[in-house]
C-alpha cells in the first residue's frame, strides 16, 4: 500500500482557524455543488448550534466552500506530508488546498469542500505532468485519439473504484453512525455511465498546452454525526487516491495492447464516418454487427445462440475502407428517401435505433462499433405537451382555427402533429441533413392522409410529410429514413425500400415499384418545401434564480426559479425542461452539460441565435474543452459532450423565453 513520505515544504504553511483554513473563502453566489443544491437558511433554536459550527451558514443543503488561494500565498502545492499531518490532526475540522505526492509526483487539488457529511461531496482532481506519466505521444497526436484515450482512463478508474467498493457509503446507524467515505468518479459512473458510447468528458482532461493530465472525481469525506473521521479520510486520500493515480495515469500500469485497441477502434469509426458523404451515403452498417441490446441501463449487446449477426446480401453490399486500407463490407443507405419495412418483431426498429446512435463512436465489442451515421442525423418523434416558441411550422400546418400564424407558432401544450412538425423544423434550422422517423412514435396525421380522409375532410390544415419529403431533399438536400409497417403510400415516394426479414435486410426496390403500379394511389406532392425557422430569443433571468438549472437525470433539467411546472405524472410536477423525447441523449452527463450551457447563456443576458451560438460552442469545446460550457462554474468532472443540435433542442423546449427584436 502506498504511503506519504516526508518531503521539503513547497510553500508557506496554511494555518487552521475556527475549524477551517483561514483563507478558505465561502462559495461564490453562483457556485453550486455537483447536484445543483444551493445555500440553505439557518433557523432559531438548534439552528444557532449549526450556525456556530459552520461559521454562520446554518444547516442548509448547500454546505460547502469553493477553494481559492489567498492573494499573498504561493501558487505551488503543499507537501504530501502536510496532508498526512493535517488528516492526522484535524478530527472535527475541515479540508482544502493542493498537495504534492512525493513519490508519484502528482498534485491533489481539492477544488470544492463539502461542509459536512450530509452535504454534496467534495470535488477533487489528481493532476500529473504528461512527461512524467510515460504516456506515448502517439496517443495524443489527434483530438479523436486524445478523447478515446481519456475515455479509456475514465473506464479504468471507474472499474477500480467499483471493485474497491470505495464507491459505497458506509452503513450508518442513525445520526451518530459513520457517514460518507464514498469515492466516486465523476464520469457519472454510479449514475449514468460511462456507457457504450465513447464521448468527450471532463472527468479526464488532457491539456497539451499545460503538459498535464487530470483525473477528476468526488470524495464524500467521512464523518460521524457532523465531525470528520480523520482515519477514514487517510485511507481514502492517502492510500486510495495514490493507488488510483498509479494504476490509471501511469502508463506502465496499463495494458498497452488494450489501450491501442480501444483508441484505434474509435479512430477507425471516425474514419468510416468521414467517408459517408463522398460515397453518397447517410448510414453504414457493417456485416457481422450485433444490433439487438440485452436491456438494462448500459445497453450492452445481446448474447447467446439466438442472436443473428447483421448481414446484407452480396449483391447490395457496399465497402468502406479501414485506416489500414482494408475494406469493410455492409449495408450502405444512400441519400434520399429510404423506407425500412418488414413484419412485426423482424428488426426494423432495432436497425433504426442502431442508425440513430451511429452519430457516436462505441467501445470495442459493443456490436455497433462499425455502425456509422451522418453526424447531423436527428431522430424525430411526436411529443405531446411540449413547449413550442415562435417556430415556423407552415410547411406542414396552416390556417388553424383561431387564426394563429403558424409561421411563428407558439404553444405550451403542443399536440402530436404540431410537436412533430416543430421537431422537424427546429432540426432543419440547425443543420440536420438526415431525418430518422419511426411510424410507431409519430403522429400519423402528420405522416400521411389517405384518399378517403381527403375526400371526407375538406378543410384539413395539415399537409402531411409524405407530400413534402421529396421537396425536402430537392430544396435542402435533406434525406429521410423512415420505418413503415402499415402506411404503404410511402412506397410511392421512396428512393429505396429495405425489408427486414428475421433480422436480415434485403432491398426490395423492384417489388415496391411493381406494387405501386398495381395499386396506385393519388398523392398530392408539393413542388417546394417551404421556409425554415430562424430563432432569436433571450433566456429569462429566472433560470438563474434559486439553485439555477441542473440535471440529476438524463431526461430532465430542473429549473426551480422558472416557476412554470411541467406535469410529469398525475401527482408530480417540476419546473424545468423535459428532455425525454430527445432520444439521442445517452448519458446524464450530457444533460448536465446542457444545464451548464443554459445557465451561462442566461448570465450573458443577450439575444441568442443558433447560427451564432452553436459554432461558438463547437469552437470553444474543440479549443479549450468542455469546461468552457460555463467558465464561471466551479471545476468539476460531470459533463459529457453533446452536439449543438441537442443544445438547440433544449433551448427550444425552455418555457418563458422572450423573442428578441
């Protein structure tokens, strides 16, 4: 077991006073612990005790401090032996600072200190210099390789933490029982991931300009009642953290073969995806892929003798090239309108689900690591009850009762058809070039209107998508992949028809044309698609009130200050943004990033246009990492990259926005 030996002091001794370091400043007003909880209020009676104990802050939920050094202190970290001495002497005291390990050479930075065992956990970083880790430069020479390598380290750290059982809270015995002692990686491992996708995260950050690599995590500092258990803290901070650093950030402790396999697989997926546009494809599914999922929170591949690997017949297969020049064969879906059909339970929706997540890279042996999709592809569905603000849905809906202008359609309770029309238009506004639609989750009246209903209803305000889909390709070069099980008129507008039979895909273009000839239908096909929205709005300052926006789960951003509750169930309502219908969000960390972006926009108090915001975000993330989502936020590691398309989708669902002039 590693220990902390004595070393020469690097900076001035930090003094303790009143239970905390004398330079430990209170958290700034806009700083929030990882779960978004904010400052509480003290009370009379027993509250006087807690005010005294916590320096006048009372017994609120937001008990913690953001750590900042004094103006007259050295910028360097203290010795590792200082930390050991502090932990030995500060029973019933508090933590904070930076410390240098004498043997492993990394800095332990305590960026956010919890006020007690019941407060949100402390934020901690292990920071090492790259040239001291032995990490080969070949793993760092491109952005995709750095992301893949950092993702690998995150997974190793998460497994080590879980295997050591340090991610489990001590079993308490009421108020006087031991609390805390939990050590949890901020890859949202205990909550949401890392899952099957390889994504940029700020749980492991490589900074080439500073020659450093950081592993970020949280520590629930142990206590009994509301006093520190120094011995347990020593086990975590002096023993567990150094061992974690040695087994993750020191390359000699890793399997170089496994590392290269992980990184090369991710790099190859990026390379395959880059070939789609030049080949006239919107998606590619390699032969041998395993698309069905076993279920559960991580969507691992289904296994067993009944699993049928994906394979297209040799007559219709296409080939893309690997990085080594070898070809990989499979199904290539061309641009245009593609209908996926087949009997129930034959795999058509499973194929579409794999395609919609082909915008992301996947871990080796996921089964979908050779499924790649146009990175702008968006899954569209009906979304009853969603908020719509100033969205032009006139290509699909006009002349509605009441005379509302559908070129600037606004509602707090959209129907299936209006919500789906808004989802399509908002996706197109921010650059979507491939729409992904499943009949089962769509508003049927927005997909099609047959001859009998056309004859019966004379004043129908809806122009179904089947009438616009050809013009959409011609006017905006946007393709559509749609799963159809019972709406045969879509065969008339399809460029390609793929039928799934026992999970095996087959092109049936000739048969579909013959069927359309033998069973003709009269469709009204629009020559032009129509206009797209152009949003410009101001995020309300109420977003920042109370605890501000934060996400504890993937499908919802909580905004207590918004005071516009959304009915979640018959007995539950929350104020915030419902993300449950944004199906390409795969981790809670992505929702947390969206919440941070929303908060930063609200602080700016300026009009937002997607044409300006999304390129700015993309460049900031590429140049400086995910921390730029909200530079004023305390350093943390619980954010996961998401596309600008999801940023726009989140903002479009925000209630209470104001249209800017």
